[in-house]
C-alpha cells in the first residue's frame, strides 16, 4: 500500500537534501584524508632526499716549508726540467734565473744579464706578496662618514684600498666581477637621513707615490696604468666596459664624483681631503670586497 506521504514531493526534496549533505561531508572528509596522506608522504620524501650539509672547507697553505727529506735541487736537474720546455719558439725571447734560496747559489740561468721589461710578471710577485701578508679573509672596506665637527652636509668617502669600486647601476654587470658599487653606498647614505651637500675623498690609507718608478704617464692615456690610490673607480677605467679603455689620472676623485652624482650633489662640490678629526661613520654606510 502506497501512502500519500510517500508520494509527497516535499518529502522527496527533504530526503534528497539530507542524502546530498551526507555525501558532501563524506567527500570532504575523503579529500582531507587523501591530502594529509599525500602531504605527509611528500614531506617524508623531501626529508629523505634533502641535500646533505656541505663539507667545511679548510684552506690548505699554498706556501709551505721544504721538507728536510726533499731532494736537494741541482743545476743538472733544473736544466733537464726547464731547457726542453723553454725551447718552445712560442715563448719568444725568454730570460730567467733560479737561485737556491738557502745557499744563494745560482742553479740555472738563461740570458740573465740581458735587460728585459718585466711587464705582467710583476703581477705574480704582487699576488704572492698579498697572499703572504694579508689574512685569507681580509676585506677592503670603502666607507662614508659625516663631519660632526665642521660643515653640515659634508660627508667623506674613505678609501680602504679597493681599486675596483664600480659606478655601474644596480642590476647591470660590473667590469670586474662582484665589484662593490657606488650605488650601494648612495642607498645607505640616503637611509641614514643625512642631507648631503658636499663630498670629500680621503685617500690617506696609502702613502708614498701613486706611480711606480719608471711608469710612463703616457701609459695612463694608453690604458695600461693608473695612479694607485686608496679608492679607485673601476680601476681608473674611463669607459669601464671597453676593453681598450684609457685610464684616469684621478681615479679616487672620480669615485667621489660618482657618489655625488648618485646622491644628486653637484660634482664640482667634491674634492680630495685629509682625514677629518671627528667623524661619524653613518652605519652601515660601507661596502667590502
């Protein structure tokens, strides 16, 4: 027997709605459970496949004392080791001399009395001297300080020995890889709140002549050398991205003028100076290499 209530459409709708609600709840529960299992498995996989911690690198000494058991160098031994290699015509005219550092005895020579221009071989000696003198983690810091005892608005760019501070804008490559940027210093000065009206450049970190004996000033224009100062803009290169760029006679002043431009200060209001007696370092207005 079929009752009238069973045929009532309103009863069907209520039953259907209840069934749909139960189905939706079950579906949501299933999705939550599935997501939990999937996420857990993914997390476990990530934990299992994580890269191991990098091994701590301990630098090995590049220059070490000779062992007492090392063979004593001989003239014949050096001749056998060097003569064949140095006979390569691609080397051009080659001269040199090897001396026993312990006894002072000459062990090998080739044209050692012929005057030659050392050229870039001096770079090897310079690099060796730096490695023997400086710590492995030594940094060259270029900083900006404010004059707290004199003219308001005056800041000083203090050179710390970095010859390749770059004027390249942020986001562009520098000629020398990973060079410190004037734009970084300018950003830090602006954040310090100092209203800059003039800039001086302190190059007192380096003493003595800025040009080596025998350097020809004409080589500055030729792009071979620049005066060595405690801060230098792009190593004195006037067109930093041009391989054959000529060099500047005022690389430190150029760095100060580049900072002035970045801060919106008249470039004419920039000059070299002696160290200030009282200075506020405007932390953290510095850039290291």
